[in-house]
C-alpha cells in the first residue's frame, strides 16, 4: 500500500531522515519506534505532504505522492492523527469531527460519524462542548476519530499514548486493535515501544534519522538490542 524509498529530509542544514526505506502492506499495523529526535514525526509529516523531502520517493497504492499537496493526500486515502492531538480547542467536538470530513462530498458523513461515536462513547458524551474542555485522553480519542472521518485507507498515528495515564494508554491501544480488526491499515509512531511492538505486524527502529532494524513486532520484542535500548533491558 505504501512504499518509501531513499527518503532524505532536511531542516535547513540539519538532516532529519537519512535514506529511509520502508513499506506498509494493506491491512497491517506497522510500528516505528525510536527515541526523541529520531525523526519519527518527521517521517509521518513527510508522508502527509507537510514536509518535503530533498530526495527519495513515496508511493501510495502505486501512485507517487512525493510532491502531492496535503489536502489531496487526504483525498487519496491517507489521514493523520498528529502528535499533540492538534484539535481545534475553541470549536465544539462536533465541529472538529466535521472538519475531519472536509474533503468528502458524499452523503454518508453523518452516518460515519455515528458509527465512530459508537466506538468512542466519551467523545459522543461531549459532542456539543468545546473540545478544549476535554481531558487529554478524550482529546486523543477525538483526534483519532477526526482522522477516521475522512475514511482513510491508511491511518497515521503519531504518539497516541503521549502524556496519558496507564489506563487511558490501554484504552487507546484497545482502539488500535479494534481498527486493525476492522481492516484499517495503520502506520504507528510511538515511544511506548512495548505497546507499539505488541500491536504491530511488523516494525522498524529509527535512530537519528536512520532505519537500523526491521522485523516482525514479536521478533523485535525479544531482540537483545531493542530490549536494551527501548524495553528497559
């Protein structure tokens, strides 16, 4: 579904991604793990068209999207739930969800919203209140729900568990497992390496802009180098 080859991304003179090559197959959960500053969020922002690579290519369902605009990328079937949630705090929860469907012109937006709200009951309970009054966990659920409103075939999740209490982290990963069971293809960036590898069909380890390891999620959970660097020994 997604193929990235030789991706090099710079911020001025600083190289953020170095010759990154990876792929995501339809129906998979693929996790990217790595420490702060490894380039994980830059990778997702580049896929979404928010950052332009200096060299390399990104192909989605056989079509190159390296220079395609962010709104067109959403229309093609890629949606992102960004790091830090980035919800519109002065707008209602309902308005945030409507914005998630801004590229759609079909008549099923409301029915899709109801379907997702059934899965996110906390979001439904707060539908008419300002999104900024929600808790961190509720805002994260809203961010994921908003991303789903565009009917993505590939969902990009950037640090969905960041800053959440352990019980809410479990809830978020239950949602990821549910989406996986529904056939949603997911590329997950996550610092909680154990959780990320547990849900992953396959995973990549990103260090200072370089892919240094790739394997199944299960294999990386038992890899000595990964255990030492990311899993607490």
